[in-house]
C-alpha cells in the first residue's frame, strides 16, 4: 500500500522500518493500537513525507504523497475484491511479478523484499555474484520508477500471466530452506514451510494448473525426509543412510496425490515412467527421489 502511494519501493521500505522502530519504542508504553496495521501505515506515510520534504529533488513526489493522504483503506478493499488471493505475502509476490519486468528481475525483487532471503542468499540461488544481484535489484527498481509500473495487486484475470514468476519465487525459496546457505544448520525449516504454504495457497487458487500441483508435490516429497536428513550433530545424512521410519508419510501421501493430478494433465509438463517407484523409494527407484540429484 505504501509503495503504491509513494511510487518508490526503497522509500516505502525505509519508511515502514522507521514505523516499526517507533512502534517498538511507543507500544510498550501506550499499548498496541486497535488497528496496528493502520497505525504503522500512517506513521510510515508521515515519515516518508518528512523524508521527501527534506530533499528538494523530490518535489514532484511530495505532491504524490500529499494526494495519497486522501486515499484510505477503500483502495485496499477494492484490491481484495479484484483478486482472489487472500494471503498478504502471496498477493505481494503476484504484484512484484509484473510482466513488464524481466522474469529474473521479478523473482529477485520478490525473493529479496518479500520472502526472507538476503541479497547474498538470493545471489547464491541465482548462481551469480552478490554485486550482480544487487545491481539487478537496483535496475529493476529504476525500471519500475521510470516506466511508472504500478504497485497494484493484480486481478484474477491477470494471475495466469504472472504464474511462472511466482512459481519460480516459491521454488527458490524452498531451495534456500532445503539447502541453506546461512543460518545454524543445513536446513531452514521456516523457509521450506513458508514455500509449501504458498504452494498450497496457489494450488487452491488455481487447481487446474498442473505445474502448480507438480511443484507442490516436489516440495512435499522432498520435505517429507526433513527429520531424517540431518544427524544429531547437524550434518547431512545421505539418502541411502536415512532412517525411513522418520519420513513424514502424510506429506508423501499428499505429494503422490498431487503428482497423480499433475500427471493426469495431457499438457507439456506430463512426464513418463513409474512415478511411485521414483518418489516413494520402493524397488529399483529407491535412490531416485524426485528432484534430489544435487543434494541429499
């Protein structure tokens, strides 16, 4: 909402961070307000206005901020009516995946600003140097500003053209959780859970998309082995050495059901072969868990 009003992602992010800092100081004394979201947006908007006023080169933006003072939560309600996406984070991911941006820019923006990975972690996921990722993010923001691309939650009719970028965001978020580049261990469960949760939301939103069902199946089948992938010392355990009694059978069942749905689609994503042997570790396929080629 702030970015839409200000037209500047960096300014909105900085202003909201200031608002959170102020909340941490004032709320313990005054109590949490009845509408904390509205409180934060109001304070952030005022901070952004003050920042713009201090910079003469932003006079045009100041007029935009002044005009935005007249915009209230009706705009947000209208967005909700146009879009069937109920989850705030997922709505913002769809917003970032604007077709006017190259997909690599869409995915980088959404990962870095909405999903949790740092710039360095995002760079690792893209297999590029950190300065290259930082430059990519900067260019994307500049293009948004120069082309006046609106930060507007897309309608249901606009979701399919953004789906590919959104799925890439979810997949890379899961990858960072599955094979963490930072943190205290090789697995970041909070990121894999976040990615799976987003995958479930997209599946509910677009149940006829086989690619969505296939991605969620992949994540569930991989994550089903989470408890067996790491030993007591925090070291990765090879697939052949894992205690399969610790695998999450509920997730395996859910994943196989979704995989059946995806394979029933006669479209280009259909794959051949015996998917159960490839996914549940039975028979000759026991070391061929789907997608598990580079990492165990």
